[in-house]
C-alpha cells in the first residue's frame, strides 16, 4: 500500500493532481479543497498522504495534505455503504462540521452530501457517534486516532462493527489510555 507520495506537483486536473516522482507521474484523486490549496504549488515539491484503493478493474490513489484527513478518510471507508468517492465527497466539508453534524445527529445535513442518502447518513451517524472528538466552534482537530486504534483492534478480534461503534460511543472519559479503554470495551462486548 502507498502511504504517501513526495515529489514535484506537475499539474492540476478537474478532480486530481499529478505528482512527478523520478520521472513517473502519479494521478492522485483529491477534494476540491485540496485542489485549491495545491493551485499555488504547481512546480513545487509536495507531500501527499494517500490511500491506495485496489479493485479488479481499478487501481486509484486518493490524496490529502493533512494526515488527520487521511486517517478520517480511511475510517469512513470502514463504514457500511461508504466507498472511496463518497468518502471524498464527505471530506469536501471541514472535519469540524462533519463531527458536529454526527454529534447533533443531523441526518438531513449529511444526506445532502453527494452519494449519501438518508439511510446511509443515519447509519453513518450510528457508527460514528461517540467515537469523534468534541470540538468547540470553528476548531479543527485531528481525528481521534486513539479511538480508531481501539476500534480496529476490536474489529480484528471479530466483533461486529455496529456493536464496536456502540460500545466505543459509550466509552467513559476516565478510560483515557489504550490499555484501560481496550479492557473496558472487551468487558462490555463480552456481556
């Protein structure tokens, strides 16, 4: 898997950027926000965090200038009904706005995102609720890697995603180390 690319930003396309690394051009799909940030960097060296999506008929790279955006993108791909392009559409909005919509259970706001209907938006809220950081107005924060790591460990142990999301949503604030959170979650899931 390709985790990041660092090279010369050669060109901008409608929904992607081209990065030249040693004479090889990599097309990296990205959000319009990322395209706007890259507009002034053509010809310069850039570092882009990537998600490498491989299917039988496709081999795509999706890129982000911020590591937390890349982490949240990968977390979104683990949710039911959300694929690479829909996850990219979700990230057209600031992370703080998505986190607040999930916390407030604003299905109608999320359902307006291209590729998300009301049913998928409701499921997204259910699966994300409680695992996202609380943000103050206008604050942009990194995605809770702590929660993501615990969730992934529990999924690797074979627990169903919906149960894991529900348990992680009820994680007490005092369980603020990986060890204590994992022990608590395992106890809750085994009941």
